[in-house]
C-alpha cells in the first residue's frame, strides 16, 4: 500500500478543483494548473479534499497512485503558495541583472550571457549576486533554475560559479609545490 497515495490532498480555502475524465484542474489565488492522470488511477473530489485511488493492484497502478497524488499536491501548493528557487553567484566580477524579460549574467566569459525568461516564471535579481526564480509550476521553476546554473557550475577549487542557496560544494586542495 502506498503511504503517500492513501492520504487525501487537502484543499485550502480559495482553491477549487474540477475533474473531467482523467484531467484535474485546480484554480487558486495564483492561477490555474491542470494534470492528466493515467488510466491506472481514479481521481475524486470529496468535500475539501482530493482523493487518488488505484484501479486494481497491479505494479503499474500502485506506482502511478503515489506519483499522481504527489502531482495533485504540487498543483494545490503551486496555486496557493507557489514555488521558489534561490541561486547565489560567487566569484570576482560575476554578477546578474534584469533588463526587461532578459537576465544578463556576467560570468567571466568574453561576453555577457543573455538568458531569456520563459513564460510562467518570474526571475528577479534583488542583489547582483542573487537570483530568485518563482512560479506556480514546480517543474518549470526547477528547470529554469537548472538552466541558469548550467552557465557556470560551481567549481571545486575556489567555489566560483552559480549555486543553489544552501548548496554545499565539496572543496578540493590545490597543487602543492
């Protein structure tokens, strides 16, 4: 039995959910999100909660049960609180700034990196060494943060680069004479 799948997803006040077939649409104060579940699970809305139940006890149905419940919970969290990833820039001369819908990054290359911000995500640079990625879609927020980090991953000798806030970088000792 799925420990995650058994729990119903509580809907806070101001959130409504509608089910049509295998698609659930959740509306909240931050926007609307939808998810299409596989045919292995059944979605139901009961009072103030969304319940996910498997159709049968096959291995695939049990796998989809917990995953579908987690996806639905992420929809509810996204339309109420939203998701946020914070990045820190470390290195002499490394900085970030916003210009319209473009994130300008100076990362030690011979040119500045222009990163176009996709729709559905807001990116801000409160300081020159901080980047905040926010949105209602957890997957999109994480992917945009990973794409920004990809431009200059933290290196192990000096720790220079773009890292997630709170990320630990394993440091190496340099060459000895």
